[in-house]
C-alpha cells in the first residue's frame, strides 16, 4: 500500500464459487482460496493469487474504462477493460455473484468517491 491509500473493497473468493474444484481436489482448493485476495483501493484494483509463488495483477483506477460482471451459476467474475486497451481486458475471479457486483461497483468509473 502506498502512503494515504485507502482500501474500499477486500475479499477472498467464496467457497461456492468453485465447488467442483473443492470436490476434485479433495478440499485442497481451500489453500488456494485463502491465498487469493481481491482488493480495491481508492487508487488501484489488485488481485493477489498463489500458494507457492505469488502473482499480482494491478490496474490503476484512472486507466479503467469499462467494468463488466460475468455471471454463471453460483459464481461470477469481473472483466475490467482499460482506456485505449493500455492493459487490455483483465478478468478478476472466481467470485460469488454478490462479490462480483460489489467489486464492480467499487471499480466502476464515476462511482468512486
């Protein structure tokens, strides 16, 4: 976090977002779920993933052009398109439907306070 940066949204994926992954991994998917964080600050959108190595996906909010919520069954994801395709379109998920909508509201251009 940068000095003066404020967290607006911070959640882990809900368990039901990837129920099949729990079943096929005999519960080991929980390790991955607990190490996955979706964070929105007043400046950036951040996803941190990984059990052994950490992968960070960061988009400055001033580059966000469009936010789209994708829903399927119990889960959802958020697609974030950047201005002029600077960083392309990035997908953030898996999330529960409500989580995906809250993340989109926190990132949506013009809705940030």
